[in-house]
């Protein structure tokens, strides 16, 4: 309990937090964050009879920063290494943003023997990139602008990116300066290589077939004002593909639902209700 590290099959070290006791909830963070993004949710579940675990993805936070391996097959296998090393069973997986892609690919590659429920929060599946078959997606030039921003002046880029991520550029928003500072701090703990390669990974990866393999109750939560992962291209479609999915759409919700006051507390209520169902 507390904190620890797990060694992956290829020798990388994954940092994780482990709080509370009871049925296990594993939180998978989004880009460019780390396990600290889940502190409020970890506290919430641990105070309500659950065990919360959150790890830093390779290249992020306190985990090691290899030069290669920033693809969803690798991320899913890293998650499998974590669950296996800690011998976790009957787990609820909660994935935010690209963490939802990691969750989906995990089920696609490793099945649900260890999994009892899943939560996709502002998550990227089934597909982020715009195409003729996915016209609601994000244009290729947007992904290229993000990669350029990280390469050229990442500290200022992260400060600028926090606004859209948290909805801080909307009238009457509730994003705090603390939200912005925390986003910047976590983003700066991600390596440049991880940042750039992860953008390419979540631009190009199609999770449709992974979602079809879900055979556990799944909660899909998405804001209808998500400026990073468009609801119409992702959450709305994912909820149709996953066989046993419940969709909750947060009116005015940003990409950072679990961080911003107001929507954060609503998510806690919905998460606990789902865990207890």
C-alpha cells in the first residue's frame, strides 16, 4: 500500500499509487498527465470502501522514460504487467482520454478475466482522426500543430493547452488557477519523446475492434463541450459499439471533467453509483 514500482516485461519501471482497501479500481491517466491527476478520485474511492490504484504511463511522471514503446499495444501490455504483478482480480478500470484507449486495447489484447467493469471518461475510442468515414474527427493538421508545440516551446505550449483542456476559455467556466498549474506541472514531467509519440499514437489508432470485445458493464462519461476529444467522434460512438454501455453526457463538460470543480463532484457521484451497482 502507498506507492511502489512494477517492472515491465521489457525492463521499464512503472510508478504507481495504491490507496485504501476493498474492491479494486485502477485509474489510467490521460495525456500529458500522470497518476496525480486522479488524486481526488483515489481519495473518493478509498474513503468509500474501495482500493484505488493509479500508475504513471511510461514516459510520464515518475516512471522511466525509454526512447521507444509509445504505442497502444505496449501501453496495454504495461497495464497487464501492473495487474499481473499486483495480482488484481475483479477490477474496475477507469480510463481518461488516451487512458481510455489503453483500457480498450487492454481488453482487446488481454480480455476481461481480471476485469469486472469499465469506465471510459472523455476517452479517445473508437477513433480520433478525421476521415471520410469519421467526419466528426480531428483534422490531421491539429495533431501536427500539437507535436510542433511540444517540440518548439513545451512549457508555454502546456500553459496554452490547459485552457481548452479545462474549458478555461469558456464564459462562466469553473476552472481554477490551481487546475491550470497542476496541468502544467504534470505535463512538464512527461518526456518530449513520449509527448510527441503519444500524439501520433492517439491520432492513428482505431479501437473499434477492441470495443466490440467488451463483455463487462461499461460507463461512458463525456462532456458535450470537450475541446480536445470531440464527443460526436468518440464517446457517442463508443457507447453504441460497446455491448453493455451506459452513456452519461455532461452539459458544458470540458475534457478535464475529473479535475474541474462542479463536474468533478458529479463524476464522483456517478462513479460511486456505478461501482456499487
